[in-house]
């Protein structure tokens, strides 16, 4: 209750006056301080995004929606409005007077007086542009993912059929598929004789993720499949993969993946970056499932939510990077 009241008071009233006061002391606007005082990636981009979205300036609020081809022009307008002169933005400035360092703790801000602090870094315009490329890139990534998710698997499309058969060949190279519609699909975790019915929820996004993991991390994918076929700890590999696709999609939609992508992609994130995240989720979920040793597959939803909560906690870390490079590759 108190936190909500303070948050409203801070956002609506106090924040504006604090920004004004600090600018009078430092001679720098909030965006300049963010671009100079925070490391590239999530620490800088999330702060810049918050500052822009909560600005009283319509021009600044619109910056997060500008496409990349219009960024240069919009950045010039921002710098003009904020009265930022690039020629006065040196490589490094030692302030001979007292300045304020800002620490954010939830809705609270603490100000610590320090002297002779090297505060302002180079190339404000370049740094802010990188932030905006990541911010708009995240939004465009979701648009691309949504389009792929809404694309239904179509047996009449050769490309769709080829991808499905490729998945089988990657996972089961020594076993020939007897026919297109067969119970053999159950060996890699599909529910019925025809996998197309299992893709309804996530569409081609689900199949694309499964193929990407199997193609780029073939040994790991086969290892995960072997665990999924364990007589006691087994689970439906393909169905779980589609379920984890939904998890990745929901995290992307909610914005929870912003820190991850801001830290791992220096520019505009692409579809392949979401596929890479899916690989991480599948690999880690398999490890989590084996370590937890559930009594049966009937407990899947419970452990799925537990794993989901673990991922969301990791994403609260400003330095988060959920990548397969952190996972040992199988031999």
C-alpha cells in the first residue's frame, strides 16, 4: 500500500523536481547522466527506456516508437529540445565541484554527495541511439514472433513438411520413418500419429524452435531426448518443447526478456535470438526435471511453474544472460 502511494507520488510529482534540481547542479539532463553513468546493455537501456516513457515531453516519449531509419532525425530533435551540445560532451570530465550520484532502490532514490567524480562519458548521441535500437528492436521482435506463432502448420506446404521430416532425421538419424502419419512420432514426444495437431497453440513457432535446437545443438538435443524417453523420469519431448515455446513467448510479450536481450544483443534482436533462448530453456528444463525427480509426468504443471518462476527470478538480475554458452556441451 505504502509502496504504491510512494510510487504514484514519486512518478507524478517528486521525480520531475529531482530531475530539475540535479540538472541545475550537474548541467546534464537525465538521459546524459544515464548514457554516461551506466554500462551498455540492460543497466543503461532499461534506465533510458524508463526515462523516455515517463518524460513530460511528447517528443521524448515518441522516441521509443521511432523506427531505425528515422532515429538520426529524431535524435537531433531530442538533443535540440534537451539543449545537448555534442562538442561539449568530452571523452571524460572530472568535475571540480560536488555532484550527485543516483541510486535506484525500487521506487526510492538515494542521493550521495561525492566530489571529483568522473561522471560524463563520450558520444551521448551514439549511446542513446544504441539504446533506442534495442528498445524498438525488442518491439519489432515480438511482432515477428507473433506472425510466426499465428502461422499454422499446413501439410500442403512443402516447406512445413520438410521442416517436420528434418526434425525427425536430426533426432532419429538411424531410424527410418515408416510413413508420414505413424505412431513413430510418439518416439520424439508427439501425442498423436500426425504431429500437425500438436502445433495448434504455437503454430510454426513451435516447430521452428524444435528444429533450431536440433540443428544447432544436435548432441544436446539427442541427449535431452534420451532423458525424455527414460522409463521413470520420461516426458513427451516435443510437447514439452512446444510448452517451453509458449513460456518464451509469454516472457517476451510481458517484457520480462528485455534485460536478457539488452545484455546479449548489442543491436536489434532477431528471431534467431529467441530461438537461442528457447535452446537454453529446453536444456535447462531437462536438467531441472532430472534433478527434481518427479514421481510422474502428472506433476508436470507443478514443476513447469517452478521452473518458470526460477527463470523469472533470473531475469530480475540486471546482468542476466540466458545463453547456451553457460551450459556444458555434451560429448
